[in-house]
C-alpha cells in the first residue's frame, strides 16, 4: 500500500490527505457529541458525578493516583 501512495500523483496524495483529515474530524465529532456525558469520574480518590448519571455511585475503590 505504501508503494501505491508513493506512486500516486500529487493531486491524489493531496485528496487522500484531505480525506484522512476529514475522517479524523468526523470521528472526533461523533465521539464528542454521542459520547456519554452522564457518568461517574474518579477524582483524587473520590467518585464525582459528571452530568446526571442514572447509574448509582460505583462501589469499587477509586484510586487516588494512576501515576
């Protein structure tokens, strides 16, 4: 596949790059606007509401730091 890209004309490479960037933007927007906003987030060892989660507060331990 790399050979095909290298042999492609300048215009084709430009269109492929624009298509790739467009696809990345579309994926980002889908994740951003269709992702879950109502969830529980682990923040410094405590579960914090993000939005209005329908699920109850998690009963598992929330680590203070991942590092």
